[in-house]
C-alpha cells in the first residue's frame, strides 16, 4: 500500500471523477488553502453547518440521535461556541476507487487555533460528500471560513482491490449529500 502523489490524484480526478469539483493546483492567497498538494488534496468546507447545542438538555446518543441537539446555520462563516462542536460537509463529492483508502487530517492553520477537524476514513468504493466534525477545544468562540480549506485527504492505494468494499456492504452513509447525522441500521 502506498501514498499517492499529486500526479495520481490529478489523473484519478480528471479521468475518473474521484473528486468533483476538482481544483488541480493549490489555491492559497488570502484564504485557508485548498486544492491538490504534493501528496494529498485539501478539501473545502461548504457554507452549511449544524452546531451542537444544549438548549434542549438531551443526551447525545449515536444510536438514537435527536436532531434537536443541533442548530442549523448557513453563511460565509460559522462561529463554533467555546468547548463545543459543529458538523459540516465538504464542497467536494468523492468516488473512492475499490483499491484505495483515504485518510483525512485537519489543516495546521485551524489546529494551531485549537480547532480539531475529525473525519473518518473514506473506505474503498465510498461515494458522497464527506461529513466533517469540527471541535472547538478552546474557551473562546472559533470562526470557520466557508468555501475555504478545512482538512487534507491522503490517498493510499492497495496492492490489490479489497474483497468487500463499502458499497458491497451497503454502507449506511453511501451517496450521502449534505450533512448526514449519525444513524444506526435497524
């Protein structure tokens, strides 16, 4: 299994629509950078968010998530309250090949401000927008900039295709669009 280069990412995105929309260079002047990099792709956060709230004093339960736990927000920026959390989604839509696994890590610009970005791996044959978890670990409100870079995706190609892909398993988040809240298949 090997880390894939910018040339591979460009080829897969332009010929196989792995990332749509795809930006084939690093965009960085006056913004938090996004686009292809040496060994990865910097994804952008869309302008829609779901910010966690304790207004209704419910419990956050991944097996029975209540949508009243979040407040919907749309805008050029999003303020994540101190010691709180928000969900967002990528602008980019992904189609991961059967022999590829992608790992996503937060950008250092946000990490240096105490903003942690968590995204689970993009499994082989996953397709959809990526739901992004943004955690503000500071005692201060934190600003997130819509339509700018939020995290970097690294692509690893296996020596052979996997036996059972995310698509084969009927993954519960397959072809998700928008922000997808936690769910359990019943």
